[in-house]
């Protein structure tokens, strides 16, 4: 049986200066995972896609955005007016 997830694509200005070591410091809430990375044409970090189960409710997006913002600010970034997209995508869990 398919379940559903919500997905948020988060971008902020000047993410290309962030290293992958700094990306590993990103602390997401339980039951939430980094689903993908956006890279620019030069292969530099440009954004992150985070996903979570729809069963966590619509307000969970606010927690995800807050965690991303705290992480970005801890790296010296300014408050963002980040481009975000929320979509509901079908998925099936791999494994038992």
C-alpha cells in the first residue's frame, strides 16, 4: 500500500559557500529526512529537499522551516525569504 509524504524544497542565497561538512550539522526533527540536494551548474550546493510523512500534519512544515532557518543562521546566514515548495508525493517504503 502506498503512503504519502510532504516535501519541502528550501533554498537560501549564497548556499554555495556551505561545505558538505556543514550540511551534516543540519539537525532535522524525528521522522523527517533530507531527501535530496540541489546543486548549481558548477556542482556547488544550492538547496536542500526535506521530506516527512503526511501523518505528521500540516503544522509540521513550520518545524521543518524553523530547523532549516536555525541551521542557516548558525552558519552566519541572514534571515531568509527562501524559496520553498510543498508538495504531496506518493512513495512506498523500501525494506521491511
